[in-house]
C-alpha cells in the first residue's frame, strides 16, 4: 500500500499514540486504528486499519495487516 522514504510514521497501540522517526530504536508492536505517513515533502497519507503488526529494524519499517482488517 505504501513503499518509499518517509519523514515519520504515527500509529496507535494499547499504550496510546506513538511516532517512528528516522534512526528509531528497533522494536515490534501490535498496532490499531491507523497509520499516518508523512513523506519528505510534508504531505501526509492516512491508512486506516483495525489491527496489524509494525516492525522497526535498522531504520526500516514493515507493517503487516490482513486484508480483512482494512477499513474502507
């Protein structure tokens, strides 16, 4: 659904809202509600999801969601 360089990613987990910025520490989290992607030009794109899994490793972010979890 999205591939490319971004300035930041915002999402939600059970603890609340969180941001992933460049050089973020490695981590894995279950996510919910949405992903807000900010590109290098400052434009934002929101992808709504019911739940998913986000993995941040070595300055790369991967998000895994099932098709049935997409909110259209």
